[in-house]
C-alpha cells in the first residue's frame, strides 16, 4: 500500500480554520492548539483537527482526509463536575443547529451529505474546503454564541434531542 501525502490538504485545512475561526480567539478568548493528525497511514481513518478551548468549553474542527466529512464538536471541559442526570460531555454543531431551529435547519455540510445519503463525491469536500469551513464558522457564531461564550446550560437539552427524549 502506498503512503498518501496529505500535507497540502492539511496545510490548506490549517490555513482556512485559523482564518475563519480566528474570532474564537479575538472575540471569545479561546486558545488554539497546534494542528493534530491521526491515523495518517490508515486511508479510511486519516484525519486532521484543530482544537480551541477556554476553561469551560473545547471546540474541535475536524476533517476526514479522504473527504468523507468535516465536523465541529463542543466539549464541556467540566462535565465531570455536573450531576449525572445533567452530564453531557460532547455535542455537535449539527445537533446545536437542529435544537435551535427545532429541526428546520442543519449545517450546509449535513444538508449536502444527507441529500446524497452517502459520502461526498470523490474530491468534492477537499475541493470545496474553504467554503465548507467558512460556512461552519458562520453557523457556529450564529447558532452557538451562548456556548462559545461559556454558557453550557443548553447542552443537556441538545443531547436529549439527539437521543429523541424531548419533542422537537
């Protein structure tokens, strides 16, 4: 099996994420981590991510290097200190958008993927990476301003919606 050189894709991902998500640092006080790669020699699992965090919340923007998807997830960094019945460790941006719009909107990436009911066409996400990252950064600011400000009180309801435990 031949090793794939993902360096150009990783560099482009890094550049666009740091450009479009810069407001997390300048407006909300997040610290950005170095770019992380995982399973770089495993074609199906290879990915790259950048994490932003404050004392309360972590945000990970990740890309599958085969172009199968890109996602934004939130992590409550103090989840262990919350009573078990309200404890939520992670939620996705798609879940936040669904919760905030009572299911009427989804991220652009989710809409396109769901409409196809399969993976992206070969090369589509990689070729449209800047637009995808720009869209996610905009939707994050629009739908999750409270979360990125440190108010994580909606996470249990968002997680419950994911599990189908509350009506939409």
